[in-house]
C-alpha cells in the first residue's frame, strides 16, 4: 500500500510543484551529509546557504546539525563566519520551520553528490535530481522532474531494466548506462530503494558515476593491447620472413656450391683434356713455333685451372667447408721445393732470391703442407710479379717452441713497387687490387690475398703486411704446427716415379672419351696394363671377370656414378681393391663423400701425371688395411703397413731358410694366378666342378702364406656350393673377393721374394 508523502499530507512544503518524496527516518544513500541552518528564509539564510555551498565545495562544512529519529533538533554549536559562537534553541513546535528545514536538509544531501543523482518513483518518473544531473542532461531541472527516467539514456530499455532491478532487488550496483547528452557520457549507476517508517518502498535513489576517464583509459588500454597484438603479429611475420630468408639464403648457398661444383666439373673436364693432350703433344717432336704455341696453350690452361681452384677455394671457405689435413711433412723440403718453381722466373727478371731458413725448426711437423704451399706460393708469386729490380727474401723463422708445438713466422720481402697506405687496407678483400691499372699491367684477379688470409686465419694463424710505395713490401704469416716423431713415415710426400714398377693393372672408370684417351696415354706411358669402363655397371662386370690392382674412378657418370659404384664394390662385392677418385670437383662436400663410401684417395683433374703415378704406386705397393697386424717385411715403406699375408708360418716351416722360403713363394706365385683365372672362368660358365677343383687347390695356400682364416671359410662356402648348388647367396661376390685377396697376396709375396733375394746377396 502506497503511503502518502509528507509533502502531500502537509500541503505545499515548498514552492515546487512536485511531489515531495523525501525520506522519513533514515535515508539510505551513500551521499555525503550536509545540513542547513534552521531559521527564517531571508537574506541571512540565503547568505548562509551560499556559505554552506562554498564550504561544501571545499569539503569543509560550516554548519552542522545532528538530527535524531523523532525529528527534534538538538541545540547545536554553530560556528559563525566571524569566529564567535552562539547558541540557538530549536523551536520544537514550529512545524513550518521544521518542514523547511527538512526540505533544505534533503536538498543539501542531494546536492552533496558531485555525481549525477536521480530520485525515481516506482513508476520510473524522476521526482528529484541534483544540479550535476541537470548539467549533464543539459536541461533545467524543472523540465526534467516528472519525466521518465529512461528517456535520458541511449538505451532506454536497458535503463528501464536497471531501475526495475533496483525495485526488485533493493539495489543495483555498477549498472552501465550511457547518458544521451552531447558527449554520450558513459556512467555506472549505483542505486537503492528508500522506504518509509513502515518499510514501504517509496522510490529509488540512483547515483551515476561518470566513467568517461575510465572508458578512455579502457579504450587506450584496448588500443594499446591491439597495437601490442599487431606489433607481435608484425614481429612474428618478420621472424617468419627472416626464417624464410635464412632458408632461402641457405638454399642459395647450397645452390651456389652445387653450381660451382657442376661448373668446375664442366670446365675442368675439357681443361683436363686440353692440358693433358698439350703435355702429351709437347713430348713429341715439334718445331720451335709449334712448341711455342703449345706452351702458350698449356700456360693459359694452367692459369684457368688456378682461377677455378681459387674460386672454389673461396666458396669452400665461405661455406665453412674448407678442411685442413694434419699430416707429417718436412718443412724445409716443402719450402725449397716450392721456391724451385720460381727460380726460372726470378732469373729471367734478374732478381736475387734470398732464402733464410731457421735451422732450429724441427725437421718433420704436423700440418697441411698443400695449404701452406698455396699460401707461400701466392705471396712469392706476388713478390715476383710486383718487383722489377732488387731481391726477394723468403725467411722461415722459429718464433716459439714448447713440447707440443712451434710457432713459425714466414715472411716474404720484396723491393718492388710497394702498396699505398690507403690501398693496403683493402688488398685482403676479394677482387681488390691496389690500383685499377694492376690487372692490365700485372694481370691477376685480386683473389690471391683474400684466399691466403682465409687459409691462414681459418687455421688459427695471422697475417700482416708492411709496405712503402716505391720501396717494397713484406708479408708476414704466423702459424702454429704440432710437433711429431720425425721417424713418422711421410706417406703423402710425392715420390719421384720409380719407373721400375710396371706390372700394375688399372681399371679406369670414366665416361668422357677424351679423358679415357688421356688416361690410356698416361697409363701406357707408365707401362701399366689398363682397361676402360664407361660407367660403374661396366666396371663391376669387369671386376667380376678379372683381377685388377687398382681402380681410377670418375665421380659423375651416367647409369651408375662413382660413389654408387664404390659403395657396391665395398659393401656388396666385399672388395678392398684400392680406388682413387678422379674428381673435377674438389669441394670438400664431395671429398668427404669419397671417404665415406670407402675410396682410398682422390686426384683432381687435370691429372698431374707425377702425382697420379705416385698415388697408384703408393696404394698398390702398400695395399689395403684388412687387419690390424704389423707385417714382417723389411722394406722401410712397408714398416707400418698392414698386409694380407703373414710369413710366420712359412718362417717356422722353413726355419727361416731363405732359399726354401723363396722356393715356396715362387711356387705360390706360379700356381695362384692360373687358379684365380680358372675360378673366375668357371663361375662365368657356371661350370661348378671346375670351380670346385680350382678353389680346392687354392685352400691350402691360405694357411701357408698366413692369409686370414676368414678367406678360407669363404673358400669352403664356395666349395660347398659348387658341390650342391644350394644356397647361392653372394657366391659370385665371394669368388671375386677370393680372387682379389689372392691377387693381392701375389703382389705382396713378389715384394717379399725380392727383399729376401736382395738380403741374400
Ligand atoms: P692479384 O695478385 O691476383 O691481383 P692478390 O689478392 O694476390 O691479387 O693481390 C691483391 C693486390 O694487392 C694486387 O693486385 C696488388 O695490387 C697488391 N699486392 C699484393 N702483393 C703485392 C706486392 N708484393 N707488392 C705490391 N703490391 C702487391
């Protein structure tokens, strides 16, 4: 039941034509309290009200009354503006005053809220509001009072739901509504119902908290978050792009290497033929002009090969693929052999070559002599090129020594044209020459020093240069080398061809006809037997049919390339026949692959005939490493070589009688090759009884010549098969393996025979 308001009951409590819904008793609203001075309206009163407002604005109330529940006003101490104190007594019976006082009191409460405050009836009409509300709605309060609460919001329905919620629940908090003012002010409403003394709900008081700042802040936050998300997305995209760029770059590096590898093959292969045949023709009878022209062709070819090698070297260092050997070598020999190359040129230019080799340097050191050659060769070649009178001094000095290593300074000093201080900074960069004239006058590409620097620094060394225009230049290199036992066998030193060794049978696997012809010419000159196979498949067939001492294997071939063929020879045929790769491509990628598939060595095209001879002889004389056992041969070259034969048994049986031993060996050498041929032939003809006979005859010699018992087991397996023709698994390969081992045993026994013979004299 709706109760009548006091205003209705007591007539017009104020001049306003609005229902007075002031609370009776306790007012539930969280607005600050403010009371007004009781007394007749007049100038004083108005003045007091103004003072009160000013004071309130400063949050410091001047007047203070305490109202009790039964509406009586207790005497209060009132502070006057002049600072004196008066005591006033409330007029208990003056109802009109009391109403006025109540009205002002309520007004004060309402205005005390700096936030918009509305009093709403149960029907949703605004019954009162404060100035803050009028200001925000931008209309006089008289025009607002009596209107519907919902019309001042952008979403009237939501506003209706809001005040319904207040009446339903007794309160609402943080209810968002946007005021339909010019700025569309966002607010959060807190509201509660107010009741009469009997607890009947009279209406609701709602206070809006303007949250423009908060909204702005939220918006900024959201924007910041969106920006951050965008930035993250951009960063992720950038990262993806960077990763894809890295992938592209890596692919490009790979493609570059592949291209260089292919290109080098394409260029080197014909160059191989040009240089090789030029050399061959140069050895024939020629008149002076022909010789001159051919020499010019050879020099140009050599220069082109140097350039290709330089480019490949740089590409390798670039890709971090340059590998360095750690092998024993004689430093003094190495340097003097290299200087030998320049003697003619230095004499031609009428220069003086001064050598200064520190005698304290250990004779044998561990390092990469090939790369050291390359470095010194570049420096001396530059010194010779850029010096027209005076001298070139090559000095090799020991700078530091401890138990493990030595530090050596190599310096090349010339009295040539010198380099300007400005240009000296760039000469180690690729394609940099001291002046644009350099190439025209002196030739060169500007790659040499860049490679030298890379080679030296990658091995942990350093390079420096001092130079003065017109006076000369000194290039110094500091490098460490490990010490080693000087008795180490220097396997890699190129041996002078020992033309005595002739009985070597070589299988050349090469598809290019020109190269085939060149290899034939070279091998014929060495006095070796040779066979040519156009590809890996043909090579395997040939290896199955007859024994060879060594294979020279081209890498890039149709049908079956060099890697596949070697893999097959090693893994399926179980053959340890020495294989030298003939490679036009010296990138480390392929060299590593050569080693991985089981090749024993490689030789770069165009083939250096001296190197080819020395490598063939070296591998055939020092054959495969099949077991970790030291041989008994007296030849120094075989001191640490593992062999397939072991003469302990023969020594015991003959009590080391040399003549008897020689007789036994001779017998073996005589009977074995025909047995091996018979074995191969029988297999080819599937003549199992002949195969049985041949293998049967071979078996006893394994024990006598100390050949590993695994081979005897293999031979017995072949024997078994030739009897039963059951379990043919890998029989052709076993036969081939037996043939290889017997051929190798023959080679080794031949050497032993000659040694024993020599020792008898
Ligand atoms: P190239 O000799 O093929 O031009 P290098 O990289 O070996 O390339 O040398 C780069 C440049 O450094 C040369 O072109 C030359 O200008 C300068 N230079 C190198 N060595 C000497 C030297 N001993 N005397 C004078 N100038 C030199």
